[in-house]
């Protein structure tokens, strides 16, 4: 599988090729027990954090400013939307942003990171955008385990809880992966590993998603997030992750260089946000 010039999918280009996340997706359609999006601080480097939310047109302006500033040092090859909520809980904002970006920069790789719940309904608009890479976070393929991870799932007008919620999410994620593969899009599965909850389940997720045609999996240790329902569960260290990744590798290629970027990260993987970027972000969101 050729992962192209995308530094998250292809570790060979991660020191030379940059990516940017445009923070246009504020809301989320599920509640993961390890997530708390109330914190909004420039000193925090983790998914779900951004210094501002931009409208699609503001995002386009901001992108132009960042690319101009970074042109020589870090060429931005990949433009993605990864929150701070879920792209498809804010489908209009997400798709309008992608459409504007694709029109202005047709040569750039477009990428989305989502829980997958709302993706399948928008397959028609995705194909027109020429999106090449999508990440779907799948933390359980057994609804009993999923019920421990998700406190609620909002699909259409209804909110589902417990096993019912986990089942709805898994069904929609399954459909999303099938849709993406039918469109020829490269699919990465992110799996947040939570000790005592799904740490012995990653290989099952790998097998399930590989059977659907997913291309690569990124097992990430759950980050300690204050104020989340799982704030008392400790995170695994890199040594603990190795056997988990090795087991999952029996079914699907593994990625291990994810830096768990902010929703407004820009530059090389590992570069998050900086005072300078924050200034540009503030300028764009006026
Ligand atoms: Fe947080 Fe992402 Fe889960 Fe939504 S899908 S609750 S933003 S971790
Ligand atoms: Fe890439 Fe991981 Fe950062 Fe997403 S969070 S841009 S997958 S390194």
C-alpha cells in the first residue's frame, strides 16, 4: 500500500512534510469517557484542544496565512479536520471548508479524522472532494466493551446509551469503512487503549477492521485528561504498548509515531501550536 506524501500514514516523510488541522468542527455527536473538550488552553497538547473555532471562510484565510509563513521551512502537504469535536457532527462546516480548500489548493492532500458515526451519509460529497485519507477511531468492536467507553451516542434525533449506543456506533463505523474503501480512500483506524477496558481487545479491532479493508491501525495509549470520566485510570507507557501493537500487527499494519495532535496543530508531526500560530489563528477568527 502506497500511503503517499502524508506524514501520519507514511513515516518516511514525517520529518520533511507538514500537516495542518483546521479547527472548524466544534460539536461532537458522542461522548467518549476519556474525553473532555471543556479545556481550551494553548499549553495543552492533545486532541480536542484548540485556541479558536473558525468558520469555513476564516479557515481558508488562516490556511493561506500559515502556508505563506511556513512555505520555506515546512511545506504543508496535508490539510485535515480533526475537531475539536467530530467533523460529521459539524458536517456543513467540515464539508464547506474542504470544498473551499480543494477549490483553492487542488494539489493538496485532504484528510479527516472522525469517530465515523455520521460519515456514510456524506459519501457523495466526499467523492467530489478527492479526499484521500480518512482516520476512523474505533475503540471497541464488542458492544459490551463499547458501552464502558461511550456514555452516549447521538444519531439522528435520538440519544442512545449503554450497549444500544455502542451498537449504533459500531454499525455506523462499519458502514463508514465500507463506504470509504468503495471510494478508494486510504483508511486508518485509531484505537485508544484504555487499561482494564479495551487493552486486550485491540487485536480483535484490528482483525475486524482489516476484514472491512482498513489499511493501517494506530493504537494510542489513552491520555490522562482531567475532568474526564476516566481521569482515574492511568495511561499505559510505551513499553506496555509494544505487545498490544505486536498482537494487532498480525492482522493489520501498525503506525507508532502519532503525536496526538491538537485540533489546531500545524507544521511537522510533533509541532503543535505556537504563540505565532495562535496570533494567526486569532487574526483569522476576528
Ligand atoms: Fe472527544 Fe473525539 Fe470522543 Fe468526540 S469522538 S468525545 S471529540 S474523543
Ligand atoms: Fe497525524 Fe496523529 Fe497528529 Fe493525527 S494526531 S495529525 S494521526 S500525528
